[in-house]
């Protein structure tokens, strides 16, 4: 069965989206990245959070496609607001444990990649998250969606798998101890 990976790009000041979910700040930070190539070759499914799916850059739109359309496969959406006429390219699941189990099963031996900060936090809190890959880019947003927000929460110590660099980012790959 697959492993759950939170794969995300973050500004140097810790934001993964700008105010209002703006992702335009990512322009110019593409380019060759062996860490991204490795992940793309190992993704078996994605688990998309409610705000990510229903947000301004929804994977249901052409401009919001997962990995810019470089990856295709099973896409599960964790939400309690299942559309009356759901997009046939997505599987909607209202229970996190069921959504994660379905994503991991669909991933086979690959990764079930989590997209969305709140969903990743819930997966971590439920003991479902196995790894985190963060691409840190040299920009300061000042506001937006933080990488991890758990007011009053306890600390979680992660184990380093690797740290690599490209001309546009640092890749920090971590394991979540269970």
C-alpha cells in the first residue's frame, strides 16, 4: 500500500499560498528539479483538501490541474460538501480516514500525495502522514496560508531524509516517525 506524502512549495517566511489563496507568486520558480521528478515518477494518487479543491486554483480547472497536468491518476477530494453533480475526474469522500485509506490503496506502491494545508495537518494529527517534501523558494510573502497552523498544538519532531538544492529552491525531505 502507498505512503502518504505532503508535497508543498513554501515561501521563505513560511507561507504556501498568498492572501486569498493566491498562487501567482510561484511563477518563475519552475525549472529542473530532481526531487520533483522523483515524486512525479512515484505518485499513485492524490488526496485533495476541501479548500484546495474549491479554491481559486482548483484542480478541476485547466489552470489548476495537479502538477500543471504533468501527472494524471486517481484524485480524491476530502470534503463534507460533496457536489450534487460531481466532476467525474474526482472521487469525493467525506471521511478523512476513508479518504486516506482509499488514496493509499489507489496509490499502490507509490505515494498518495496530500494537497492542502488543513488536510495535511489533519492527516498528521491522525497519524496518517508518512513523509513531507517542502520546496523552499527565496521569496517573502508576508501573509497568506501558513505551512502548518496548529494553535496551542504540541510539537512534532520530523526526521530528515535529504536536503538538496536547485538554482531556485531548497528541497527538504522529511519522514514522520510513527
